[in-house]
């Protein structure tokens, strides 16, 4: 039986002032047996994020100023396409995404174009409360209906894409905080991308300052609904021929 050739996978790590954690996270990813390439997208950091990441062994793409995670990820996706990668996966620089789960999320690409590492899928004890929880439940129900598949964590940043997903996200990955996960995901589904999810376990943040605070949580629900409604009005886009990733 012939086996597919080894696939080139790029781990994209958006980082804004993550000098405390990015080095350890990069080293942990590089220590995985599969030998992934790591691209740290330094999102206009004012600390030593870039030098720490380089010292740990990552390739670093420096953005001139802070674009937000959406802008950083779009830059990373473009890098992946230009350098011929077969798949890309986002891993946060703060250490919350366990690098040991990267193969699990990538395996979802055997039958899908986008594979989400889901935090609320019967693994681990990660939880949210208040407006953020209401928004996540609402978004998951609506997008599950669009995808015709039960999805529990559509706002997860721990997700992998194959070449079809990369082509879609390069064109439709906005820089808004919530839009990077909702708008682009909805358009991808409407355009024919297959989405799946894989249970993963989140870890405590290893250092630095969380991006959420009570004020942001209070407006999360309103922004969620707006982003979803906007995404539902957007037109679908043409996709390359189906390209599920086999043998990851």
C-alpha cells in the first residue's frame, strides 16, 4: 500500500508582547516528533517577543504595528501559501494550546478543510461564564446549523486548515477581534469548506496579560451577534478542488 508523502505543516503563532511565554511555547512545539516548522508573527510587540522567539528557533515575521490576531493570522496564512505548505495550524504563544494536541487537530483535516480544536467537547475542564458563554452557545448553534454538523467551540483559535482552507482565509480573514473566527468561518462554510472539530484540553495561561477583561466580556454578546449577521450577508467565494489532508 502506497503512503502519501510527508506533508509540510506550518505552525503559526501570533504574538503581541508575549516575551514571557513565546520562547517556551516555541521550544515545546519544535520538540514534537513530527518536526513542524514554526512561524511567530510578531504583531507589533514593544517587548522582546521577536528576539526571544528567534532564540528559541522560530522563524519570525515582524509586523510594523499591532494589527490584532486576525491581521497577524492572515499574514501567517499568506506566508504558508507562498512557501508551499500543505496545512497550517494556529497555536497561541501564551502556552494555553497544548502542542501535544497538534496531531489530533491536524488529523481532522483527513475529512475536512478546517479542523477546530474544541474546548467544550467532553475533554478538560475549561469553562466560561456570563456574556461570553451566552455568545459562544448562540454562535455554536447557528454555525452548527450552517455546517450541518454539531460544533461546540466556533470561536476557538486552535484550528488547522488545508490548502482549500488557506485559500479561503487569505481572502476572508478580517482583522476584527471576533470577526477573525466568526466572519471567516461562516463565509468558508457558505463557500463549501467542510468543517469539523476535535476535542482538546486547554492549559492555564503560562504568563503575560490575558486579552479579555470584564469590559470586553460585557460587549462580547453584542459584537457576536453583529459579526454573525454581517457574515451571513457575505457572498460565497470560489474554492479550489477538494483537498482533504490525508496521512497527517
